[in-house]
C-alpha cells in the first residue's frame, strides 16, 4: 500500500506544483485574469495562492505533514472553484460549459484532498514512505 500511496501523491501534485510555478513566475499576467474574474487584490492573491500551492504540493509529495498539505490544497481549490469558475454567471454556452468543467474539476480535487487529509491523519505513519507523521489526529 505504501508504494500505491506514494505513486498517487506524485501523480496528484504535478498539477499543483506546475500551477504554483505559474502563479509565482507569471504573477502579473495571472493577476490580470483573476482581476477580470472579480478577485479583489488580484496580484497579492495570485502570489499568495502560488505559495499555498507550492507548500501544499511539496508537503503532500514529500510526506512532510502531508495531512496539512492536503488541507492547504483544499483551501486553495474550493474558493478558486467559486471565484474563478462561476459558470452560472456565463451566458455564452461554450464558455459556460468550459467554466463548469473547471468548477467541477476544482470541487472534485478539493474533495479528494479532504479525503487525503483524513487518510493521512487517520493512518499516519502506517502509510510509510513519508518523512513525518501527520500533524492532525482524527482517529
């Protein structure tokens, strides 16, 4: 089971670490888009969300308080779904469908991160192949 969880962690965080790099290296461009979606203080929000993605992604990948990392990723994903992919506000059917897909992706990944939070918190060091045990104890 240890190896399967490790492979899953590696596959999961690729998206988040890639997004973190974009948030931290193309902050101005991404802030323009975030601003167009109504995000207040878009520049600092993009930079802060990049740090959140980086910290959460590395935490899950390396197994350093992976439960906290999963929570950080969920904290990014769920508000992002609502703020950035509000498909119900779109009038163009193609844009609406695209935003709905992104909304559902973010909500689904957020749910998966919450499940990882529970898994890491409950199973703790039993999972193996982590640097630290969990920060939280739900069991």
